[in-house]
């Protein structure tokens, strides 16, 4: 008889425990009903987290759905973008570098930066650009450019100043066979004409940091009532060593040629930065 009573008590306790467990889980699920915000995170092709640099467009793949327990969002909603705004912020530029995954804040895309934000291992170089052949207001920080520099300035070669170029002179002795009207003259391998270097050298690509004092778009700068100055001087990002030395051959070549030409204005090539979503 006692064993029957014990089994009944155990069954009642088991049912009561199950009921309490269900009630607890239901209550906790209500407590953690989520409000969703926009998080930002960029990864490279190897899956590693990389910075979203100042001036970069936000891609669809950069935007992440971040849950915050309902009732615990507090002041977040005043500064961060709700997930419902994901469609409207995709494609916008960020005005400061986002180095690690976090929520997307209003100031990230609505306020121009007040100072350069250079990650560790990067430095800035100023380059005078030719405004006769480019429109600085159409260039945005974060875009990629290459520079076109004349070899004639300082007699430069592709090796940035190794020797002076001598123009081809058809009046020099020994050039007559090239002008043979019969066309019967055959050149052996040793006499094959060598292709002359082009008149310019192109160096790049580099990421634009600013144009004069403009660190964002021209529209945002006008809206903030800031005066544009020295838009013909472009700051670009270059990699440096721990000792502050230039770490890239292209950057060293650019600096050498700028000094050789006494920092005369250079032409620019503006590269596309379109990426797949």
C-alpha cells in the first residue's frame, strides 16, 4: 500500500515539475522577445574580418540582423538603425572606419568625419592633382585611383629616374634601311626595333583619404556649412612598416617621381569600386 502511495506522490510531483518548467520557459521566451537592429561586419574571401574603410559603400553582405531583448534596448534605438532600415542604408558611404563588428550608428553615415582615421600600419601621402583634367568634387574618399606622371619631367624612366630618355632621331646615320621604299630590307633578330617607352608612367592603385579638407562627400560638406580648401591636394593611404618606412614598391616609386618632378600636378585614373552584393 505504501508503495502505491509513493508512486502516486512521485507522479504528482513529476507533473507539477513539468508544469513549472513549461511556465518558466514560456515566461523567459516572453522576456527575450527581440527587437532587431542593423549590425555591420565585413569579411574577405578567406572569411577574415576586415575594416570597412572611411568612404566605403555599405554592401548587402556587410549588414547583419542583431537581436536585442525587447525592453532592454533602452537608448540604443535613439542612436542605432533598426533592421527595418536595412534597405535604405545599403549603398550608403560610411564617414569613419569601422574596424570590427558592431551596431551601425547614425553618425556612421550621416556626419562627415572631423579627422582622418588611419588604421595601424597605414600612413597618408599628399599628391597634387591636375584639376584641368579631373573634377575633384566627383571623387569620394574611399575610392581607388592611379596617377599618371610624365616621364619627360626630369627625364624619368619606368625605374623612376634611372636614365634620361633619348628621343628617336631618324636623321642619324644608320637609320636609312628603315626608310627603304622597296620594303625588301629584312631585319635580323639583332636589328629588330625596340619599342620605345611611353610618354607617361601610371602608378597605383591607391585609396583616397581626402581632397583638401574634405573627408566625405561634397554634398555632406556643404550641408554642414564647411568651406572647401585645397581640393587639388589628394591624400592617399599607403602601407608602412613599424619603423614608418614605406612598405610598398608602388608608393616608393610614386614618392620618388613626385620629388623628381618637384611635385608638379599629376593626372589621375579613377577606378570602379563596384562590388557584388
